[in-house]
């Protein structure tokens, strides 16, 4: 039986509101021996979630999208 998680598509995000500058993006998180890439933000069901759980990157994307659409 195959794995329920696709190791090649899975990314890791570490959430930390207090000291985001202290996040070690080089840490080794693995699934079935495959090292996961630790990233500062991930997209999940259309929402961009950052390591501070602030949704600021997603908000910026929406604002930029609204500005570009209003120029037409």
C-alpha cells in the first residue's frame, strides 16, 4: 500500500509569533526518510499562511491583484 502523504509535494512551515528571526530553516524534518523543505509560507486550500500566522503575504497579493484589475 502506498503512502498517504506525498513526500515530494509536502512542505514544512514552522509557526512562531515571538521570535520569527530565530527559526532554523535548515532543520531536518523527514517523512519516510525524505527531507522536507522548510519554507516561510505555504498555500493551503487557496490561503497563504506564513510562519507568523499573520496572513500579510496573502493580503498583499489580494491588494496587488485588485490594483492590477482596476487599471483596466
